[in-house]
């Protein structure tokens, strides 16, 4: 039995997509970030920090997207989605997994400041500017990597899966047309049948109410 605990348009999309690439049958249990369901005792028993993704996999319970993605890649090595120890591409692969979470944290902080804060709390324009600049710097670092079709020269890997979630969110904060190679890469990822199947199961997001959140004046 494989069950993913998932919020639409959250990091759990990474696991949903990877499972589609691996051809795994799974059940999805849906939550919302807004309704308190991630703070229920039942959910906290699975995810101590109250976060998605959580994956129940054949009796084991895993949380943290990097760990889950790596565990799945190691459990199903025949798919070849993660360079194994001894492979010279492994360092770049692990760097990309970690960088995807660096970007994930920047996006999470932008979400807090520009989407979730409610009066009387006031977001800081200075903090938003800094976060946005850091996000743009990370996207520029990825943009210059592209000498091949995927993040790793050897081809599609779980590193690409980790970043798709980042691009899905970054477009709410940054004009991605400033990164043409990244745009072409991202368009190609979205064409993958596994990605399309994952998006069909993603569910309706209830995080963003605007198409774009510009950096505030001041
Ligand atoms: N580093 C963790 C971060 C998990 C995380 O923050 N998930 C967000 C959704 S993308 C969440 O569950 N947030 C719940 C909340 O903010 O209450 C991972 O990669 O899994």
C-alpha cells in the first residue's frame, strides 16, 4: 500500500510526479494548508512538523520531500532516476536536490509575506525585496547550467522532478521569461506524460488568489 498525504500545489507534488514516473499505484489523501487539517493529532503522528509530503510506503512512513524522493529512487533503482554512489554525476545530483529546497524555502517565505499574512500583521517590503532578489539569483544560477536538456547532462532525473514544484511557484513572484533556457526546459518537463498524470491528480490549489504578486513599492 502506498499513500501520499498531499496539498495541491505543494512540495508533495514532487512525490506525486515521481510515483507516476515510477509507475507506482498510490492513493492520495488531500489536505489544505488553510483549514488546520495539517495540525490534527492524526496528521502530526505522521508528520511531526505538520508538513506535507508524507508518504506511507509498504508499512513505513516517510516525511520531507528530499528524503522521500531519495528513498523512492533507492527502492526502485531500476528506473535510473538517481545516480548511485560511485557515479561521478552523484555530487551534482545531490547539489540539485538541496538547491531545490533552498529555493523551496525562499518561496515559502514569499508565500508567508505575500499570501498568508493577514492584518494586523504587516509584510515587510524590504524582506520581500531581499527574498525576491535571492529567488532571482537562484533562478539565474539554474539558467546558466543548461548545456543539455535536463539538470544532469546524462538525462532526466529526480533532480528535475524536485525543481518543477519550484517553477510552478516561482512564476507567481518572478517574470520567468527573463530566463529563456529555463523556460524551454520547464516547458519540456511539463510535456512528460508522468507530469501530466501527476497534475491531473494534483487537485485544486487554494493558496494563490492572484496570477502574480509583484514586489511592493517602498
Ligand atoms: N523541507 C520540507 C518542507 C515541507 C513543507 O514546508 N511543506 C509545506 C507545503 S509546500 C507545508 O506542509 N506547509 C504547512 C504549513 O505551512 O502549515 C520538505 O521538503 O518536505
